[in-house]
C-alpha cells in the first residue's frame, strides 16, 4: 500500500508546481486541479478499503529508520477523515470555479490553484503523518497556503484579518515546535509508534506537562474557547469557497491531532475534567456569540466554534464510545459546515449583502414582484434548510445521529462531567436551532439585489448537501467503522 499512503501528499505537491507553470492558462489550471483532487479522492477511498481489510499501513521514505526519516502511516481514523476531507475540498473547488474566485486575482499569475493544492497536501500530510515533526510541517504547509488564499486579491480588511490568523497560527506553531523539542529531549524520538511505548515510562509529572503542552497547541488550532478569538474575525472576510474549506478542514485537523496525540501518547483511564470544562465552555460561549451576530458568515463562524465543543465532549470521555461519537461528529461537521458556508456564499452573491437585518427587510420601493425576482431562489433556501436542520441536531439528519452517539456515551459513562456536558450539548442544540431559524427567515426573505447563480456553484453546494444526507442514510456502517477506529486508538 506504499503508493496509496504517499499519493495524497505527493501528488498535490507535484501538481502545484505544474500549476504555477500553467498560470497563464486558466482552463488548464482548473482542469489539472480537478483531476488531481479527483485522483486523490479515489486513492483515499482505496486506502480506506485497504486499511479496513488489512490493518494499519506505514511507509518509511528512503528506507531511513523511523527515528531519522519521514514516516507516513494510515489507520482507519486517518483514512476515513482523509476521504471525507478530500471529497469536500473537491466540491468546494468546483464551487470556486463556478463562482470565478480563482480568476479574480488581479494579476496575470493566479496563485489560487497552486495554493489550494498545497492546502490539500498539508491536510493529507496531517492525517497521514507518522511522527510529530512532520505533523508540525503539515501545519506549516497549511498555514502558508491558507495565508495566500485568505489574502487573494484582498483589501485592507482582509489583509488585517489574514495577519491576525497568521500571527496566531505562527504563535501556536512556535509552541508546537517547542513541545516537539521537549518530547524529543524526554524520549529520544518523535515517531508516534515509538512514543506510544516511551511516554509510558516517563515520570507522571513530565507526562502530564507534555500532554498539556500539546493540548494547548491543538486547542489554538481547533479554536477551542478561550483560544478561539482569531477565527470569527479571520474566516468571514474571505470569499465563500475559501471560508468554506477553512471551516470544514482546518479546525478539524486540530481536533484530529488532539485525538491522535492524546490517545496514543497520553492515555487515560477516566473522564478528563479539563477537556470536559473546555467542551462546555466552547459549546455555550460559541453559540451565544452566534446568536448575537447580524452577519451570516460571523454567525456561522461562531457556530463552528461552538460545535468544536461536541468533539471535545467525546474526547473528554476518553473511552471507545466517546471517541466513536467524536469521530462521527467530525465527519458530520466537515460536510455540513462546508455546505452552510457555501449556501451563505450563494445568498450573498444573489442579494449583495450578508447582513441579516437587510436580508429580512423588503425593498418596498421596487414592489413585491421585483423583490421576488431578485430574492433567494427556492433551490437555495432548500439547500440551506437541510444542513441547518442537521447542524441543529434534528432527526433523522447526521447531526442528530452524531449527537445521539455522544449522549449515549455520556449515559454509559454515568459521571458528573458526562452529565454536565450532556446538558450543555442539549442547550447548545436548542440555541443552534434558534440561530438557524434566524438565518432561515433571512435567507427565505426576498430581497432586491444582484441576480443570477452559476449552475456549477449550485451543483457543488447540492453535492455537499447530498453527501450530508448520505452520511445519515449510511449511519449504521459508518458508526461501526468509527467504533473500530476508536478501538484502534485506545489499543495504541
């Protein structure tokens, strides 16, 4: 399975170099990016099937020993998240092409496609990295490419937001590199397989300190409250497809890194009160911030922060049922959050505004007929409704299934922390429903403004919404797959 493991990282990097040479040939650039991401998605599905059949796969490049060389490894968790992430990245790419985002760079050299390919490569490397240092490299690849994307053809506001995002990411990267150095000093390796054995022999105080260090690093990258301040200001300023792919993937990579390192290097036997407290705080602060917003994208950004708390919910339980719920929630959230941001992009493109109060008002001077003509089309309101209901946890959508798995795990745990998180999750779900109803009223209100939708943008959004429905329809097999991935995590 060597090529299956290495292709998701190497192919986008090679294609990014070729894409730079095609910068004056827009159609060739677009075709190359679509073909490469399609190939990576097929590879990810084949890798998932192979890992599920044959077990964990590992590749040591150049034949170097794991302590010295680059190691890529795939298990059920990494292969599953990789397949979902690349599928969403492909759909968002089609949306961007349909919207014309790559072609509005204001320069003869268009960096969108090379940067986008590098972003996908960084995400793939993060999921497949077999050692801590290359996980750090993956975050740096994502940071460099995401800064290019967020400031593409940017004005002053987006440059400021991009700098806030970049400086925060650089600070967390500095902390990450320090943590890697300390772990290497304590154990003599950064390979995750070797660390799983060597951290068990460390003094309890040293293990706790190293685990907490990594927890803070990934909490910043995952936008866990109170380390979330950079996200609501950074994401909403970017074009819709860029915001969508950031919201879908970047924070989830942080959560994945948290799950991977804590389960493999610093296992626990009981509920983790520190993470439980962070889960409750993240859920409630995030959703209260969301319902206070008047801007669609800021509302969705705070909702994104809030629902990171559901993933922490499963991590805090630190058992098979908890990790199963967390994995299901990550998969659901990658798809649904991307869909909501793309629908927001369709609405803003149609109406010319992201302000809820303006979307809810009717332009009486043009009359009802004109307002209806320029209002949000029924297909767009339908595309919003389905992921919105899923985000709020309404049955039978994927959000309900993932939340039910977490609540079931909490009941099985039976501890005080589990019930506190369950109560916070229920309150957050109700407030999420309220926030989604506010958006529904605004999205479904006819407003005068620019008209016209590209078929490709609507089709890409519909594709993501259908994937969300497919997750709900295939909840049984997906839950079994997630449970086996959780067993593998705790088996170390």
